[in-house]
C-alpha cells in the first residue's frame, strides 16, 4: 500500500476529503518524528512503540579492499510492534 492509498482509505473511513485526510496523516507522522528527534519514545497502545536506538561505534572491514574502517556511533529509528498487532497479523 502506498501513502495515497492510505490517505484514500482514511478519507473514506472519516467521511472527509482526501486533502484533509492527508493533512491529518502528515501531522501525525511529523509529530511522531519531532518526539523521536527530541529523544523520547511514542507508545501507541495495541499498535506499537516508536523509539530510537544508539548503534555503538565499531570497526569493520571493507569487503573490496579488506582495509579496516571506523563507523561512528549513531542514533537510528526503531519500531516494536505490540503483541496485539502481532496477533492480528498472524490471524
């Protein structure tokens, strides 16, 4: 499913225009992003938890040359689905 399909489905369920549904969807995603950038988690009951994780600095080998390369530590986004969502998907 693409974003436009999601917007269309949301508009039908909310009985509103696709423009308004798109604005709502953008607002929700932008708010989740702002909270995660600030370093906080977003928990949505029966859906899941959006958070960030810090990948430690490490050294790896370049597969083409075999030379060791350093990778700096970085913060990456993470999503963990709730057990309810997992259960619904498996049904």
